């Protein structure tokens, strides 16, 4: 009973939310570098600007300056007993424009040094190749993954990484939360830009664009998986899915079917990654809509690029009620979500559901029977620093404790094969959805806020000591 002996306890961040140094050592502009700051209090959403504009606030330009602080930060992770550290490589450090012929040596060297620093403490780097970080030039010039040439650019970048970090990185993932874009109807342009880095114009058929660019991403992912297996057979490469299970709001069969349809629409990506082909329901949908983006040869590529494990993030669950809007097709849109009255929510409205994590682990396990890694799970909150400099973040401990218990039950009682757990995020960083500093997830407090006040110094919160115990006891003591 319990977690495997080599269970990978750790934490996860992403390059663009932490590194800062956005234009240092030859780095190019990424999609994240043209996203402005938002604010949860005033309900100001992030905006995407055409290029970097004077006078705008771009929080990812500074991040938490992990680029210059990584030694200090990794030492703190080691103090907690981390066995793994998940982050991403900023594509634009390696290929600043995305379509460059040769990689940028200074960018490659940064990750060499950072991975060495992890290994010094016996910490396994778990690396995402693309975490909402496509080179802006590719979005601007090629309209991102709408253009098949971006598949080649991504594969070139991936191969460069596999060759350079062979032996240093054992766990890879291709595209972070590739399936987020499935909720295109309401989130539309914003999410298309984040995932497929496609810039949407007035009048565009965004549904068709989403499925097309997602298909090209899936091809790019499959080709990268194949290349990884060839270049470094000892490495494991997975997909990364944003998993938030969708429940029916009631036992009305139409709500139940609607929830099932929502799951199919949001998670068809997993089937493609794991089984190497589309589910028949999705092919039927494409046929019905007259989409013809699957070209001869594509199915062979997908079949040859099956992943070794499923990486996923889990923060919350959703519930849906059927409105009849889409008739017999049961197509699903974000507007079909309803509040789940059984659950409490964070200050950002994210519904807290630890049992849902066990449900999701079972959902994956029943279908795919692959090892899994929970590569993100955490609680964003407004933390208050006390006079003595500490933070009493018991709410974060409570959230994580309940979720770790749920995953332990999935291992002990449901037979789930779990490789590791890298919580999000061990250190305060810039929020992806809102661009805020004040939405904090960390065990480590970073002295910096939305108003750009603070000296970026790091300090330990109460949860730091709690998680240290969790790592030390392999999840026995929560
Ligand atoms: C995931 C992303 O969706 O959620 C992360 O992979 C992100 O990049 C995390 O930071 C938490 O979301 P947010 O918006 O609170 O930062």
C-alpha cells in the first residue's frame, strides 16, 4: 500500500511565468511576452497586443526573475526534499523567432546549467516543451499552428532539446494543457492564442480554426514523441492535459449525456496522444461540419507517436446542464456550465473538489491503462505576510492535503499507476490566466505584488514545512 518507492514528489512552474529576463541572452519575444496584466478585483482581463508596446504592463517580462535566482530557488526545493521539478523550456530562448535555422547557444546553456543544478540535489527535471510560449513571430507571420510549417519548426526545436539534454532530462511533455482550447466558443481568441498561438480576426470561423490548429499541434506532438524515442530511448515522453472533469448537474438523462459529450469534446486529445488516432465520435463531428484538415499521411504520423505516460493538471471540476441549444448533436460550449452547489470555490471562482481528482484518475485509468503523473495541482490565494515575515497559509495545506489523500486512495484502492506529483507552484509566480502576482500558489513567498512593489526576496510559508514532511514520509504523513 502507498506510493511507489521512487515516487516523484515535487513542484511545477513554467518558464514564462517565472524566468523573466524576457530579452536577455538572445531570447526572442514569445506569445506570453505580449500579454498584459489582468486583475481579479477589478475583473480586468489580460489582453494580447500586436507586438510589445510602449507603456503596457507585461508581467511575464519580469516574472520572479527565476533566470537569475534559480540556484537559490532550487536549493529551497531541495530543502523541502523535492525528487522532481517540472518547468518548461522557453522555446524563444532556443529559437528566438521560431523559424531560425540554428539554435541560440546562450539559451541552450541556461537550461544545461539549470538541469545540472537540479541533478546536484538528485532532483529529476520534468520538462514541458511548450507551455503557452510559442514564438510571437510564428503567431504573427504564420498564424501559428494554422500553418503546417509550424509543425516542422516545433519538431526542429524538440529535436534540438532531446539531443542536447539527452541523459539529463528523463521526463518530457509536449504541449501544456493542449485541450484548453476546446472551450473555444466563449473564450475564443484568448485561448486560441495561448494554445495554438493563432491570432483570430473578426469574422473568422474560430471553431474550424481551433480544430485545424489543434490537429497540427497533435501532429507536431506525435512527431516529437517519435523523435524522442529515437534520440533517447531511455527517456519517457507524455502528453499534458488540463483535466477538470465535467459532471451532470442532475440525474436527468439529458444532463448526463451532455456531460458525457462535454468530456468527449474536451478530452479527445488524450485519445489521439495515447491511442494514436481520433475517437470515432470526433471523426463524425468533423464529417458533419465538413472539416477536411486530416490529410493523407497524417493518420500514420499520429499512430507512430504514442505517448508513454499521461501528464495532467487538476484544479477543479465542472458541472453542466443541458439547454437544448445544440439539439441532437449535444455540441458543448462553456456557457453550458453551471455552478456545483456541493462545492466551495476559491477567490477566483475555481470550485474545490478533491474527490474529483480521484474521479479523474479513474477516468484516465479505465480508458488508457498508462502510468500517470499529476503535474499540476494547487491553490491560488491572496496570502498575507505576518509581522514576523511568515505566512499562515493553512487553507493551502488543507487543499493540498485533501487532494493528496484522494490520489493516495486512487493508488491504494483503484489500482492507478502514479509516477509522481508536482504541485503548482512551489514558489509564487505570475498567474497565467490573470497575469497577477497577487494570485499566489507557493510554499515560498516572493516579495512582489500587482503594483510592482517588493524586492523579490524569497521566504518560507507555513506550507513549506508541511510539504517537507509529505516528501520525507512519501505521502504517509499529511
Ligand atoms: C494551468 C497552467 O492551467 O493552471 C499554468 O498550466 C497556470 O500555467 C495554472 O499557472 C494556474 O492557473 P493561474 O491562472 O491561476 O495561474
